[in-house]
């Protein structure tokens, strides 16, 4: 019995280490492919301006558009009760100020969670018949976001922002641990459903 317990603990430890590594390194070093659109996942906005985290994602999405990797930008994110604007509206205004044409911008402004960002982004793309997507977020968030998109039948790749506000270990570690926990929960949920 002790051998089974020890074996179970070793397997759990190895699996935890593997998932931690996969979240930490997801999307590292890969060149973004071409796709129909980039879905820029929302983050906080402060009085109508993007927070540093959101601005990092917006910059990366706009760069993908300017370099011809995507034809459309899709901004996501709703607003809290106290906010004057939604995250998506702030993203749209930011992109317009940077010269992105209005006709190349789509947005959904009702979601407050990553899964809803993905579901609602998919809905707003249907009339344009968009089929391939680059999901833009901070690196540790991407593995879970791409898995969600794929679970809804979307052809998606993750692109980590090169302008992330998470630069120091003090800012990276809490964000990583949160996303690692979410990823482990996502995996466990899938295992239990199967």
C-alpha cells in the first residue's frame, strides 16, 4: 500500500511540474502565424484608459495587425458597475487613436471572465466568417485561453504580449501561480467529465 501511495505522490509531483513548465513557457519563442483576426483579451481599464496590463495586450494586438498577421482586431471585456466604459470600448478607442481603421475592429463588451471573452468573441466574428484566430494576452494566461477557444471549435494560437506589465519576479510569480492553479483545475475538470 505504501508503494502505491509513494507512486501516486511521485506521479502527482511530476505532473504538477510538467503543467507548471507548460504554463510558464507557453508560446515562448514562436513567431506568430497569419490568421483572420487577433482576439485581444480584456484587462482592467482605469477611467477610460487601459491599465498597464491591458495596454501591453493592446500594443501586441495592434502590432500583429500592422505587420499583416491579421486582418481584424477583436477587443473583449465588459465593465464593472462603477466603470464608465467597458474594457472593449477602451481597447477600440486606443486602436482608433493608433490608426487602426474602424472597419477592421470588432468588439464584445459584456464579458467579465476569460471563457466569456472567448465565447462572445466567437459570436461577433460569425457574420464576417472569420475562422482562424490569434489570442493575445500575457504569457501565463495563454495556455488556458487557447484551450478554451479550441474547446469551442475555434482554430486558435496564442501570442504572448512582448509588452507585458509583468516584468519582475514579484509581479510574475503571483500571476503565474494563479494561472497554474486555473490550468490544473481545468485539467482536473476535463478528466472528471471524461
